[in-house]
C-alpha cells in the first residue's frame, strides 16, 4: 500500500510537469486545407475551404458545400447544403484537439454517433 501511494504521487508529479496540448483554434476558423484518410486500404484526399459559415469541399472532382455552425472556438457542426441521399443529410460534429501554425488534428463523427474518427488537416498556402 505504501508503494502504491508513492507510485501515484510520482505519476501526479510527472504529469503536472507536462505542457498542455496547444489549441489555437481561432487561427483555423477560416482557410484552405487538405485532408487525407485511408478507406479500405486506399487513400482518399479532399481539399476544403472554410470561410465564415460556409465550407466548400473538393473531392474526386466534385464540389460540395456545407454550412458551418461553431459551437465554441474548437468545435463545429457541418451540414451538407445539397444532400443527394440520406447519408449526406447527417450533420458532422468536428472537434479540434490540437493545433500547429500550419495544421490541426481533429476528431469527427456523424451527430449522435459514438464512433469517432481522427484526422489532420494541413493548411494550404
């Protein structure tokens, strides 16, 4: 028991020395980004431009637009403006987890779903 308490105190001390993950989400509210994800062993890339409450996506030669509703500085919901099927009608919740000057890491899922995926958006210059 004595060793367990000492170990817990050591972990608390170690964790308190770590720097928090930086999140400057406001710097990524607007801009043009690229994002690549692996789907069934194939990579799929998209480029999107977000400005104000509009996001325009370019994927496989197709252009699509979504409304952007910011929940707070680091979370927003995308809703397809022209859905072509029931799947495209689902809103997507995105949470920015960490940022750098030129990218941000995020998790996303359809609103109401618990299975979250992660990705990194790279800012285009």
